[in-house]
C-alpha cells in the first residue's frame, strides 16, 4: 500500500486525487492532508480518510479542525508542508497546491527522495533550474499530473529524447476562445469561469481564459523534458480529446487521447509504470465526434501566451515575475478590482520593469515573488 501526502486537498486536483483513492482503498492510504483555509471542505475529508498528519494554512483553521475532529497532529504553514512531505512514512507526494507556496515543500521532498506527482506548475515555472538540478542530484522522479505533460510523458515512454523533434501542447482556448480582443472588453468573472471542456479551480480557469495557463505549461515542459522553447509548439484544439503530442525526427507523431477528466493523469502519476482500472471515468468514444478541430495559436490574440514564451526564453528571474504578477492580477480580477484585459497589462508591465537575475537563488526567488506582488498592487492603486 502506498501512503500519500496530499498538498492542496481542497482544490480541484486534491478533490479528484481523493476520488481516485476512494476507488482503490487497497492500494492507497492518506498519510498527510494539507489545505489552506477551506475547513468546510477539509473537515469531512479528515473524518473520512483519517490522515495521521493535517497541515493548515493558519491558526484559525487549525483550531477549527481540532474542535471538529479532535485530531492531535495538526501543523501550520510552510514548515508543516515540509514536515508532511518528507515524513518517512510517505511514499508519494501529490503537490496540488496553487501558487509558489508549494516550492519549498517540493525541494525538501526531492532531498528525501519521495516520488513526486507534481500538479503545482508554479514550482517549475519559478524555480525550474533549481528543482530539476536537485531532482537529478537526488535521483528523485517527478511525475507530471497536468493532462498535457502527462500526455507527453506517456508518449515518450520507451523513446529516446535525442529522437524528439518537437513537443506539441494542445490548448482548448478557454472560456473566451471565440471572442475577439474587442469583445473581451468588460467581460465578467462569471463568464471567465465558464470553461467549455474542463471542471477546474477558479485561478486555473481564469488562466485558461487568458491562455497564461498554457504559457506556464510551456515553461513547465521546458524543464520537465529538457526541451528548448524553439521545439515547443502550442496548438488550439477545441475538443480537448488529444491532450498533447510528440513529433520525432522521422516525422512520426505520438498522441495521447482521452476524455477530459483529470482523474486519469492523477491516477497514472500515482501508479506509474503500472495502470489500474478507473471505472468512474467515461471511455473515449471517437464515433461521437464528427470531427476534431485544430488551428494555429494566434499570439497577438492570446498575449499572455506570448509573454510566457518571452519570459521563458529570457530565463533567469523573468518566469518568477511572470508567475507572481499573474497570480496577483488574477486574484484582483476575481475580486472584480481590475478588468480581464488588465491581467496581461499588469504582467507585461511587471516584466518590463524587472531587472532580471540570471541565476536566482531560492532566497532571490522568494524575495522577487513578494516584491512583484506588491508592485502589481501599487500599479492598480
């Protein structure tokens, strides 16, 4: 039985990870559960799975959990995340927290040689050079959970990286894929949260609408697969049936297909290299699709994607700024403090005014992240 440490349990990926575990109680048990402040969701999970360790984001949440469950081992914050991730009992760390808060715990889990199912793309975006160097040093496997990176990971099984010509990441286009830039003026939060294909958390759904999510995935793919940006291609694919593709130097193309259900890549990350039945997920019935659509990605229309490519190619601390500025701007859009199109404007301004550091340390990254968020707030004020 594999013992799981789950960071970000109350988010979309966290909830679906628990769904997978419910199907395979003989294979998985929950050793540690970490969440931020959503005790309404977390308390029933703790009662059901009875983890040995609980980590909360603050003292208020800790006290609420203690009163509701009488749990005796409740930790708080970053140190709690590190402790839960590196406990000797843990076999697999599922890092599904949102934002750069997941970085320190990931680095500590790498040193502890835990298998890491990584759904926290910000970890690689902000500090990919550090994370991958540490993973190589400690020979720690990072198994991607994002559907796109899981697709590439699966397509590469048994293949040689020197034979790869390019990676092709597919994008649904998000909530506003059929709107012109003029039509994006004044769009509402509820419209942005209405994704046509996937059921995801609020932040990632907004990122999908702006195409920043795909930009972050490009940077993540660069680090996960050691692939230069010139060999990473993004393709608009409305149906989200093909999750990504790999083209080889003989022009053969391997594609991974499936229904748009995150439980599939989550389970694969937990069981790799084995596969297990997943009965509560729909099979892909291709005869139900009259056609599959593909089109070239317009970087003028989806400016956040271009900003991500530019920041990734620039390297250094630029991706850290990209991620932090976007997180702050998206949070302000969700609070209706800024308009949708202001997200990209704030990110671009933050990148333009940043003096990049070529090889930022972890402390540099943490400081740049904090300062960028403050700068975005000042821009708005």
